[in-house]
C-alpha cells in the first residue's frame, strides 16, 4: 500500500525509481532533504501555501512591548475572578493550564452556569493568530482580551467596572504603577497585560521543530507516512500550512446547523457578508492532540473522529424547508472533498498530528 502511494504521488517531482527499494526507506530518503526539496504539497489552484517551518520568534506590538513584570501582571489578571460580575469566573476558568490552556469541554460554562455556543480553544498559539476568535471579530490579542469580560454568557461584566473593582486593591495599584508608570488601572492596561501574558505562552521548539531543523530520525515510519499524507493525499496543507500550520483564514466545513436550535453562522455574524455564512477560522494544529474536543462547537471528541469527518468530505447539509429567515444558507467550502484514506492511512495521519 505504501509503495503504491509513493508511486502515485511521486517524490521530489518525479515517479519513484528502484522498485526493489524498501518503501519506508524511500520515503525517509525523500524527507531527509531540505524542506524546500520535499515532495510538493497537494493544494487546489489559487491556494497560496507557506512551507512548513519552525515557529519564528513572536513579534510584539510597538505600543505593548513585553516585560517580565507585565507578563506577571497579565498572568495574575488571567487568573483573576474579580474581572467577572459574579467574582467567580476568570479567563483561566475556560483556559486551564493543565489542559494546554483549553478546558476539555464541548462548550464552556460562564455566568450563572450558562453554556456558550463555541468551544474554548487553547490560547497557547494565540500570539501567532490574527484575527482572533472563531469568527475573527477581534483584530489583535489586546482587542480580544476584553471581549469575554463583556460577553453576557461569559463574564457578564464591563471592562470599565472590572478596572474600577481592581483599582480599589492597593496591591493592584502598586503593580500597575510598576508596569505602566501610573496606578490608574485602565481597561486598556488590562488588555495589554493579559495579551502580554498570552503571548508568553508561545511554545518552545518541540519534537516537530527539531525534526524540521534536521533531526530526521525523530519521526518513526508511521509518523513520517502521516507527514507525507498531510502534504499530499490528505490535502491538509490547503488550510494548515506555514510555521503555525494555519492559513488564519475562514472556511465552511458544513457544521453550521443552519435553521436549527444550535445554528451558528460564524464569521457572518461578525461581518454581515453572506459569503461569510458558516465560515470559521482555521485553528493552528500545533499541540492539537492535547486540546480535544474539536471544531468550533466541540462536536468531535477525538482526532480520529475529525479524520473520519474529513475523509468523507465534511458535512453536506441541505437547506431545511422554511429556514429562509435563519440567514443566508452557507455554501460548503470547495476545498472540502472526499479523501479516500484507508484506515491505515488515517492512523498514520493521526500519529503525525500527535507529534505537532
């Protein structure tokens, strides 16, 4: 099966020669070359792809440079329940350190135990994401940091009231004065400190980064096949490419539940553009094995379920009679196509995803 796959897609731009060579050895030889010489990615016409690479150092906004003191303040605020109306919910309530800064739930609970509509993604890679949220409604981390405070289903407060509450704490006034040069405790300062902390969570070089840097022995044969499938037959690089393994774009996978009780039209709700109906932001796949469940609504409990979903070509819902008032019916992204991956190929692809 593996040898047939290699012959079908070719390695290094041509058909595989030397039919007697062990298939795994041929694949390993192809990926022992510099990344620029790896087998070309299989992507659709018009898709602009960045090559895989180690994560670069994060860039920081000119008006919000990091410092150890600012990051420490941001961590305290991230874990501060007084930012919520009830005084019981913090950012860390939905982004738990022990769960890779996700929360392991389909959707999170907020104010008065109200369930949200969307899955809480990990914030570990948030410094590499732009825009933010599943619907892209925040342009920067600083913008993103304050919106959960005001969301009636999350912290149900206002940033101004949260700042006033903290201003009454002498310890916070002293900490804000040390970081920002004054003790005013303003909402924008809250946002800057939280954003600085979230950027500090960017992962150190890991297993896959060391592989990219030349340690080609770090992937076993199954994981290496998974990498090759990711780049070719599985078509993953149409949306998951570049160092962060995301195009930071928006795509409709057919999971919008148009016209149903749990309808979510994604980016359309932020832009009002009918073309955005049902589209959600492409998440980074870095660390994905540690952040189940998956998709914007947390509807898939495992990587195995995600791969089965993509293998059949995603969701293909049809408009329900009488659902016209629910908003523009989303058209499934043309990048979603059946993949015809065998069970062995799906297991290999999952093995690769687990090392990212």
